[in-house]
C-alpha cells in the first residue's frame, strides 16, 4: 500500500470552510503559504486546492491576502487587480517587499502551533 493511499482524504466536503478557518488564524503583519495552510489541514500536497478555495472566497472576514506562495510571492494567475489589492493589504499591515516583489518568509511567516 502506498503512502498516498494511507493519507486521510483532506479535500472533502467542507474543505473550503476548513481552509477559511485556518487562514483566519494568521495574524496581521504575518503571511503563510498555501502549503502551510494545506499542512495544517492534513496534507501539504493539497496546496493548489487551498488556492482554489481562496479564489472562490466570498467572505470578507477571511484575510485571504495573508496567503502567498512558497517562494514568498503573490500568486495571481493573471488577475493583476487582485494581486495589486493583495499587496496593498499586506503593505498596510507592515509587510515589506523586496524590489523584486518578494516577501522574506523567514521574517514574516506565521508558524502554526499544530
């Protein structure tokens, strides 16, 4: 039996709600990665699904802007307006970007306790 088949199913009904609950835990002035959120949910392999959940978000109480990719960059898949808004939110919280648009994860990354 492969390790993949032994891993519990993470992307199941209620997945988006669980993503939003995890993202709400990221405090202002910090960021997390899609993979970090996926790991808290039980599998680092579902990082892409975390992104899908956040793209589907229609709740302004979830601080979606605090989730970035593992290279310290905003992922926008062609939606430049959303990327600009995300950067504005992050900068308003004190997050600094390098001239190349990278956030230093060692400085701003939120470490979940679980």
